[in-house]
C-alpha cells in the first residue's frame, strides 16, 4: 500500500485559494442539479444509473472480471451522450431559469396584484358551482405557442368573464385560459400533458395539463376540479391541492405578486406551508 504522505502531500502542497473556489463551484453545480431533479422521475432514473454503474465497477474490480470491466469502460462514452437525452426536459428547464430575468416593471407588478384577488375570488365561485376550470398565468417565459392553439380574447380579467368561459355549456370551457399582464389573452388553449403524473393517480387531463405547462415554463396554473370542486395550484412541475380562497391568494402573492420578485422564493418551501 503506498504511503499516505507520499501520495497526498504533493497534492496538498499545490492546494491554494483558487483550488478551494474550484471545488466549491463544482459542488454548487452538482447541488443545484440534484435540487432541480429532486422529486421527479429523472431523480429515480439517475439513482438507478448510479447504482448500476457502482455495482458493475465494484464487481469488475473485486472479482477481476475482465470482460465486465471492459464493457463498463466502453459504455462510459455512450452513457455521457445518453444522459443529456434522458434528462432533456430537466436540462431545458434549468437553462430557461438561467436565461430568465426576475425584473418586472411597476405596471406589471400592479397588474399582478390586482389579478390575484380576481383569480382567488373566481376560483372560489367556480368551486362552489363545480365548474371545471384551468387557468394559466404567463410570467417571464412566453406562452405564445399555446395561445395560438386557442381562441383569442384579449379581455380584461374578471371573475364574471372567467365564470362565462368555464360555464359547462360554453364553447370555450374545454381547454385553458391563458392570462398575460392582467388580461385573458386566449381561452380553449391546448397544453402539454405532464409525464410525471401517472394515469392511475385519479387526476384527470385537466390536472396533467396544469402540471405539464409548468414543467416547460415558469407559468403558474390554477385548476378547479369539475367532480369535487377542489382548487389546486401548480408551479415548477409540482402541485398543491385542497386550497381555499385565502390560502390560494397567499400562494399567488408569493409566486406572482410583489413577493415573487425575490429570487430565493421557491415553490418547494410552499409545499410545507
């Protein structure tokens, strides 16, 4: 066994302040990546890949399995190419977050504060009447590709207009209403369905669409269940259910209102509130 001092002392001798910064930056990158993947299917896949590689490496070296060790070395390059493909949605979400700006003008903030009260009141009234509804609030990431799938309205947001849109016999009720800067820009919009929610959970297409659009953007989705009247909010690929008007207003204020400008406000912390 090589002497510990002879092996590590030369390395420690070259260790300086820049090396410390280098290590901390790499650790921070890995921490942020794991934080992004936490609670998703991608985290399970990553854990499975890590366990498989670790077991293969241990067996190959401990038992001197030549062919298995060669297979691991030969597959490593292919694994580096496969990982970005497997985790493409998560990597795309991370790059979008880096490219977003957290600045809003005063007009946008005022519109957000006024919209919060209207949306909370509209969700309560929709819930009382068991009207199924799906509303999406656009933030920094544009949703024009989904707006183009619906019917353009460009109307001022009001509880009465939302009640009319999601009235069961309305031609616009089957789909999502998308809000931008305090206005309902379109209704009956088609959204991508989440692959994170299994079909056997009992959540329907409306809930899967609400989560799906937040997986691909920084939008906020509001859902009212047609069967139970339950109010739910989705953001960052996660959903909070069983909300009332007061709690919904508080969550919207933290995500969409003036409090949402703080970069350290995370949706995961709200799951505990």
